[in-house]
C-alpha cells in the first residue's frame, strides 16, 4: 500500500511550545505515537505573518 499511495504524515496538531510535552504525553498514553515535525517562527518583518518551519 505504501508503494501505491502517498500515506502522508497523518494528523497534525499545532499548539504552543509550552504545552507540547503534556499534549504528546497524553496522546502517547492513549496509544497515539507522536513526532514533533517543525516550529512556528516569527517573520523578520513585523508586518508579515509567522512562518511555519518543517524540520
């Protein structure tokens, strides 16, 4: 199936960094594996929107 379909990354959740560890622990306790895949960073220009950075 992985050879035929793009299985993607599944579900994504965006949360404040200070909540990330608690949220990941709760999800993992209920059987959902988690991975941190990026960050949201302030743009260099104060008038611009924030940038999503996938690692």
